[in-house]
């Protein structure tokens, strides 16, 4: 029997019972929700092993997709090639993709090759994980800035901090299209965006023992629930809801795309009337701490369990977004390792009418490897890989380069800001000091304007622009890509190049479209 | 007496006509009489003044279809032909004006996405040309003509939300070839129809939709109706 999300109620209940039995405490608040399946002890061991060995996949696991028309008998025949002779019911299903775990065969590459050679199998590959994009020199600020600097919009930090929007002429773009419309839905596949104002009780190692701890969560005032739609958690809560961000990355990305604007509060976002579909495909340090505690594993694991994005969850999230009305999908995630399932998911999303913006990678100084899924974007018309530039329109020092880079947008560069982190991208997100891995008990209900840098920050600029274009009537992903390319400001070597692709996005020009001669 | 009179008159005629007399004196070779033609009556230089209506079928069909919804444009104007400058030679100066509104668009492959952002086109071709006219028919109230010349197209394109250098206001040179016929109605009234083939290369194609479609010619084929006077 396939395990599908619809059957999750039973698993949630079982997970809850296991948690209660294990820790022997009475759940204090909302005990019906519990993190579970993906973080059992065996998988946590495997993730830990992957981290220590520098692997970008989970040892002992492969992702397999059978060819269409293969019945259970044929699928089982293909599985029989694996040493442990797994049964179909042992697979974890995500739509038509399944994860096979064989603890007797830690060599995932070998197992994937074995399965891939079977005639019933479309593809099989290691269960890749993406590291959370590096966030360098983050800094929180609590002041509200100087409102007198502002012209439009009226958010007090727009003029003082958001150089990135001025650099791409957002004020003029908003004259043409003021923040898109609410019928435009943008899927954000990331660490999540918190969608509830409440506390949850989770097991957590607190320094001396594992205890059940109440952790407060709150919705960002600049991303109200009224602008959220069809939230979905693919990695933490088996129930799929609610979505919680315990890292801040997803909230920052979503704020660039659609932070409340003209509300005289904090900063602005690009498509501030559009709606956001929070899709959680990544976990951070604290989710792993909770999972470790739930598995009865004490200890702090700073620098080890620093979070990851599950490639299967990413693919499932991309498909989910496209199938549930998202016209734009942002994927600020990447890493080495080609995952066919991600390529298939992006291709399917584009064919369903969703434009996909993907970060090009932050690995220029780390050997500049080919980054996936960004690399796929170059061959998918309707998906774009986005490089990062700094304040002076130079390539950000970390921004990966390669022939897959298609477009550039502000991603921040602390070396290119004139000091004091002026060169970062500033948006509302979780107050970093509240959930720093070095503290004992985190909280996730405080927000501030946070400075980050990365191609993770660049991609949402393109996603936001795409949302404006959709509301302008350019609804086909291929057309959106074409228009963004055609109107880009060429940077670097003349024409398309490996640093900037076709150049820096020009929202006003893209929204204004083309006349006869200009 | 009568015979004498006839002889005197004959002699007088012969004397007064030396060639005849000489011929009579040398009757051996008589050259053929040279053919003589009446010189044509000299036609005075005239002028033809007219108002005109143009139907322009633009060469850049995809560009104009995409932005204006049609590549067939209507123009109005006027002109003057100076006729019979030298024989059937005539000289022309004329201008017409085309104005049409449309929308700026996004283009992806064969698909056009109107963006709801207004676009206004204004085009004024100015013609300087020459040609040859010849009367047609027995009553000579119709003239057929053909010719060509130079064009100067004043081109203006404006759009909503335009920044300083977004709009276009330029002139482009070109050429045209023309053929037509006109009819005299009454003593001075004149009706004419002609076709023009216009070439205005490199006026388009540097940007905008025309670049995407690879269309660089602002010319095309024009059908023109003219109403005026001929003197």
C-alpha cells in the first residue's frame, strides 16, 4: 500500500502516542500535532553520517520513479534486485515518486544504479539533500528607521535600507503595476512561513535533559494570514499543516516577494498584493534538535545538524504549488547533485503554467560547482536561474557562475555596501537572535528587519517581478521568461554571460513591455 | 484670244515658280517630297491640387498587428503635382498623416500579450517625386502616370508611463514608386487613384516588437484616392 499524505492522520496519532510514551509527559498545548516520520532515529543517524562524511545525499536511501503503466507486480520485481528485498509497502510515496530506505546498503549510489538499470524504472537516484543556502553576516535591527527619508512607498525602511528596490527601479515599476493583485499566488518552497499565532509543545534538549518545551510562534505582521493560501509542510508535520518557520530563511524570501507595503511599517515587498503559498521543504537547526529530542537523542549539535532541504520534498512542493494554483514558484535552494525528480517537477510546474525562479547558488568561492536545480532552468523555458549582484552592480563575491545563469538580481554583498552591512538585502523575518543555534530555548514569535545576502535573496526579486507580470496579463511562464530576458540590462561581457546571464532585471521595462520601436 | 490668255497665265505661273521651272528645265530626277508634320500644339504647364486618402498596408505586418491590432492603416493628407513641365513630365510634393492607438505588448513565440499600456503612433510621410503622365482615350480626359521619388517619414511613438527617452520622434528617409490614373470631371475637377510601393529600410528593428519579429521596413504598399482640381 502506498503511503500518501492523505493517510497522515494515523501517522500523526501514532507519532503523538510514541512521543507521549517516550517522554512520559503530558502534552501541554496542541498535542494533536507532532513532527515525526522523516526524523526517526535511523534517518537522523544517516543525516548525521552524511554531514560528517560531506555527502549531499542520505546514505542508504534512494529515490525511485517507476515508468508509467507499471503495476505493483512489475514494481515489486524491480525492487527485488535490492539486497534487502524491500516490499512496495516499505516505500515512502510522494505522488509518483518513492523513497526506498535500505539500511543494509549504505552505498546509495550503487543502489540507485542497480535500480536504474531495471526496465520498470524511469529513474533512480540517491536521496539528495540540499544544504540551506549560506547566510553570511546576518544582522538584525530593531529600529524603525527614519520615515522622513521616504517618498514612496511609505514603509519607513524602504528608503533607508532597501537600496535593492531602487537599484532596479521598483518605484517606477509600481507606477505601472502597484504590487500585483490578490489572484496571483506565489509558491515559496523554503523553510516555511509561519501561518499561526500559537505555541507548540515540542521535546527539546535543554542542556541537562530532554524536556517538553512550549515554543511560541507568531505570524509576521508583514505577511498576514489573510495573504496566505494553501500552506503545506512536506518535511516536519505529517499533517501538512500548519507551516512553521524556525529558521527565518523562508520568511525573508517571502518578504522580498510580497512583504506588506505602504503600511507605514518596516520595509516593502515587490508584489505586495499577491498571495503567498508557504511550502516547507527545508528544516533548520531547531527542527533537527526537536527531531533528535523526539528520538531520544540528547545534546546540542551546532554546526552538525544545521538543517537541509530534502530534494524529494522540494520536488513534491513544486508539484503541489503548481497543482494548487501558484502562478509563480520561488526556489531559493540549491546544491551539487543532479536530481531528475527536481527537473521533472519544475518541467511539470512550467507546463501547468507556473513560472519558476531558482537561485543560482552561493558556491563561487567553494569551487564553483554546477548547482541544481538552477542548472535545469537553462533548458526549461519558463524557469530562470538567478545570480546575485551587489549595490554597485558587480557580481556578488559568492554568486555561482556558469552557463546556467540566466538573469541577475540584487542579492546583497556585504563587501559592496559602503560599510555597516548596507549592502545586504533587508526584509522582515524572524529575529535572528531569538533562534540562534547558540541559545538554549528558542522562540519564533519576534520579527525584525533582517539583512541577508545570497542568491536566495536574488531569486525572490525575479519571482516578485514575475508575479507583477502575471497580474499584468503575461500569464505564460515562457512569456514571462522571454520578457524578463528581453528587458534586462546587460552587465559584464556584452550579451549573455556566465556571471549575470542576460543581465540585471528591469521591472519597469518588463512591465511596460514593448512598443513598435522601443 | 482665249488661247493667248491661257498661255500667258501659264508662263506667269512658271516664272513665279522657279523650282517648277527648273524642274521643267531638268526633268531627269525628281526627289520625293519630304514628309511634313504639324508641330504639336504646346500644352501649357498645369497644376493638380488634391486631398488624399491612403490605405497603407505596412510591410512590418507582425509588428503593427501586435501593437495596433492591424497592419492596415488609414492616412489623410494632400499634395500638388505640377504637370507638363516638359512634355508629360510632372513633379510632385505630397504628405499624408497616419495616427493610430494601440497597446504595448509582451511577445513569446507566436503569442502576444497586450499589457494594457497605451501606445500612440503618428506617422507623416512626405513625398518628393517626379513622373510621366500621358493622356488615355480619345477624349483625353484621363491620364495615366508613373514615377517615383524620395520619402521622408516623420515618425512618432508615445506610450503611457514613458520616461524621458522612452518615446520616439524621428524622421526616416526612404523611397517610393507610384503608378496611377486620374480623370478630369467637368472642366477642373479631378479624381485619381494610384498605388505606391514604399521602402523605408532600417526605420524599425532596433528594439521593441519590430526587433523580435526582425522587421525593419516602415514602408509597404499604399492605395491612394485623390480628389482635387486640375488646371
